[in-house]
């Protein structure tokens, strides 16, 4: 493997003059050389190949590579310093993924395309990776099965999820979505349905068990442009004005401060970006408060709109999906100061209430 990979890096270093000029213009000679040096080592190439299949923890990489944790961590440190990977700390766990933006993203694509498909070491790594993912999936599935009965009981009280999802997709139809944030991602279902529409999707949740389900789903379905991260919805690990769309799907009824949650979502929206809030209209199903920890039994339109206005968001549309005992409302709020990054679609008329 070593000779094949080193030859590959030699070829990589001899990329066309056109590509080199682009890289030098965007990143500078020093950054390009650093990235090439970081990638030009067999173990680090194996790491890049593994992360090309989706994000992994340091511990998972240790298991797959069958090397010591300090040694793997040193390799990861070099790759991170070269801008080839990104690391995210969650408690005692560190998640790693390939850099998906900037000139190094193009460099990574070229590198991964050049890796020999018949290499024995890479094939062995992928076999071990499948075993690691299988163990992860078993743990996530056990949690899901333990809670599925109650989730299905609640879903039976309102319109089918497919109708809610279709309405959410329509709300963002025609918009350019480079960056999409799903707050309270849960099982990651919203990331799954929006993955084909977005450049990069990020799901935030505070619950580690739910994040395990989401990560398992993303890996199983090969969704590489979306990740799940642990985070606080009142203190999102996302920069100001960085998201084209933000979603709060069945989240507000759990929180103490709905106004604060919407204000924090508005902070990370780009001018012209859209916040979608999907939750229940006011109802009297007390068992949801007593048994499912729902702090609020639904929200009136003006309450959510008012919170949005305080955060600099204006109402764009409201949809009510009547399911009998529970009605799902979707509030579409837009941040002032931009053109909505539209692909040319005209503003939709407000749905009938």
C-alpha cells in the first residue's frame, strides 16, 4: 500500500498548472504545501479515506486503524492543522470529519479519487469500519425501540408526518440553501429529507441517545453533506448570519423560553434567511404534559409571530394542518435585510388558515 499511496501523492503534487494556480490564489503557497505534506503519509491517507465515508470519533478511528490512541491523535492533529479535517469536542468524545469548504475541499476530492480501489489495507479498514458502524447501530436501535411506542402514540393524534414534511419542503422551495440548521434534530429525520436540497446540513441536539440515532441514520443512508452535533438551542455552536434556513420542528413545546429559542435561531440566520417553526396549535391533551414532558400545550399564531418580530423576523406564511385531536402549525418567518437567496421563485401566498 505504501508505494501505491506515495506514488499517488507524487502525482497529486504534480497537479495541472491550472489547479495549482487556483489553489495558490485562494490558499497561498504555504497552506497548499502544508496540506500536501499532511496528506502524504499512508496512515493519514487511510484516515482521510475513512472520513470520506462520514464523520467518526477518535475512538472509532483507533478501532479501525488498530493503532494507539496517542498515535492516531497525532495524525489527526496534523490533518486538522493543515485544514484537511475538522474536529468537534462533545464531552469526552471528539468527532472528526473532512473539511467540506475552501480550497482544501477540492484537494481532498482529488486525493480520495486517486486512492487505489483494490488496496488491501483500505479494504481491511472499510471492513472494520462496517463492524464499528454495526455496533453503533445496534445501540441506537435499542434506544429507538424502547421509545418508539410512545412516539407512535403521539403521531397518531395528528396528520401523517409525510404531510408535515411536504409542507416544510414547499416552504423552502426555490431557495438556495448552502447552509441549513435543524435545531433539536432528534432522529435526524429533517436532515434526511432536506439533504438533497442543501449544500451543508447541521443538526443540533442535547440528547446523546438521539444523536446516536441520527448519526447512525446518516451513515446508513450515505448522507455525507449533513452532520449531527451536541449543542444548546439557547447557545448554538454556529456563527452569526451563517445559515440560509433554520428549522425548529416539534421543539418549542419542550422549552422554557420560546422567545429566547427563536431569538437565538434568528441570530444565526443570514439576512433574507428563513426560520421554519413546526409545532402544535393550542390544545388540551394534558397527558402530553404529564407523560411526555411537554411544557407548553401548543402555541397561538400571534405568540410565535410576536417572538419573531422581537428577533427581527417578519411573518411570511402560516399553515395549519388539522389532524383531529392535534393541529400542526408551520410558521415561516424571514429575516430582514436580504433577498432570500431565491432561485427566482416568487413569494408564495399565505396558506389558508
